[in-house]
C-alpha cells in the first residue's frame, strides 16, 4: 500500500503493529506504529512474515482501484463495426526558440473553421484545425502546450495522448540538443514524426542541411528514399502551413489506423486545468473514446463532477465531444492534474467515490513524503 503506515501494513498482513515495531527494532530500525516505512523495509518485513510484497506503479494501483468498481480505462468497447475514424492528435516538439509556439499560432489561424468563426480563438490548451486534403475536410487536433513537457508528463503517467509528433527545426540553426531529445521521446513512444523545417524565410536558412542532419538520426526524408515527411515552413511568413497539415493527414493515413468507438462511455485525458475565478475549476479534456456530453458524471484524477457546460476553442458552447475532440469542461469540484485520465461513470455518487479514493491515496503519498520518507509504491499481495 503506497504511503501506508506500519499500522496499515500490520492490518493487511494480520499482525499487530506493536510486534512489527519490535521486529524492526531488532533489524536496527526505529519506527513508531503510525510512521510510514520505505519499500525496502516493507519488503524485508514481508520476508520475515512470509508475505510476498510486490512493488506496483501508481498506474497499476489506479487500475486496481478502478477494477474494484468494475471499471477499466483505455479500451474501446464493442467490436470492429463500432469503430469510427477519428482525427490524429498532434504534439509540436523541438529545440528552444525554434518556433513551436509561433507555428502553433500560425496553424490555429490556418484553420478553415476559425475563419468561419471570425478568427476568434481562445487558448484552451488544445485545438482542432480543419484542412482540405484531396477535396475532403479533415480535422487535426493539436495539443498546444509547447515543448515536450506535456508529452513527457503524460507519458510519465502512462498516458499516450499523441498520435503524431511534429518536430520543429529552425533552418538557420539546425539540429540542436533538444531536437535530438524530442526525437528520442517520439521514438520511445513509437510515434511517427513529421519534420517542420521552420524559419525558411530567414537569411542563412539551410533546409537541406537539416535534412542531412536528421538523416543521421534515422529520420530519412521521403525525397531521399526514406519515409519521413519534411516540410519547409515559415511560421512567421505563413509559408508551407497547408503542406504541413496535409503531411500530417497523409502520415496518419499511411501509418496509423486511428479509430475509436464514439458510442460508449466517454474517456480520455485532462490536458490542462486551472481554477477560474468566476467559473470554478475548468479543465481541458481530450476525448479519446466515446462521446462526452453535457450532463455526464465524470471523474478526472482526484476531481469529479457533472459536466455543466462544454466549450470549444472558439469559446462556443458545445453539447458533445467525440473522439479526438478537445473541450473545456465546466462543473468539476476540483482541478485535475495535466495527464490525469477522465472517465464518465454512471452517476455522481460513483464519480465521487472514485475521486475520494484517489484523493486519499494522494494524501497518503504526500504524508509519506512530508514525513521525510520515500513515497511508498508498494502493494502487498498475500
Ligand atoms: P520556446 O517555447 O522558448 O522553446 O520557443 P519556441 O520554440 O516556442 O519558439 P517561438 O515560437 O517562441 O519563436 C522563437 C522566436 O523565433 C520568436 O522571436 C519568433 O518570432 C521567431 N520565429 C518563429 N518562427 C519563425 C519563422 O518562421 N521565421 C522567423 N524569421 N522567425 C520565427
Ligand atoms: Mg514556446
């Protein structure tokens, strides 16, 4: 049990805490019954008592928590016939100052839908762009938290939000340390990469050099016989943006089978959340499966609530959000963390129960840290 005190451990294994204190004393550890003990100590105690003490990750622990409510996160329900195409979810990565933020802004403006809505967009941490490819309107979802913090944070929580990574490389600067770092993140996540060679408007821009450099890292441009699309762009001069959007769609079509069941209980990820003065906790969620609707009861990490209203990136009210759609959700009781998963459950009561258990667990972990001990990531099975 993560963050368990000696008393909790004693309860689990069915002995009294006082005798555990004694056992530990003989092992040279001075611990009181209410104190938390580290995982090595728990394992040693386990051996003494003939208990198999296993270490589990917070993700595994959460899986077990959901299981105790007969819930599971992360699976499409139903079969093949229930799956429908969904837009790719894209993250922009790259070295400092290579133009990630500028590119995201430029792409936001290149959105056909934005033009229809009068070009007014508000940043909710993610947005969808509609582009035309071969005469078809295609949507792409961008997670616009720049840098790879978002990517890393979500991956650290075992949440895979991104389908495609755009690697931004400034053509006047070339491949830099964080370019390689970003590339390695994408490789580790097994996510296809589209390279945006940015700042081609600048003097000294050498996009050929960038292609050569990245080839050495295994990203071989299509024009050199490889399978990575390189697109020359200028976020500033707004050059090559449609080509970049098209490259994303083509990469998704060629390498990924992006489908989800829109007709199930909605679930996905909280991308960003904060406390708004007037509106209370607001969270941008990315729906991954199912359709999220106003009125749904949901639990997002240690937060829960009923969806009071949903807004899109234009600040417009929406009634529902289908797979790959980001939406700003109002109505939660607390602020979830970035990368926390959310799921719709039957009713508020269940949502509250799950949230409370998660909260208690986090509190315990926090206490364990505060007491100067390592966070316990142990779980005992007997
Ligand atoms: P960090 O978030 O700090 O890592 O930077 P970033 O990658 O988000 O870069 P950002 O978009 O802030 O751009 C950095 C600088 O490059 C800014 O001054 C931009 O105006 C400039 N810049 C970005 N794209 C272009 C471009 O295509 N051409 C030119 N000339 N300048 C650009
Ligand atoms: Mg930036």
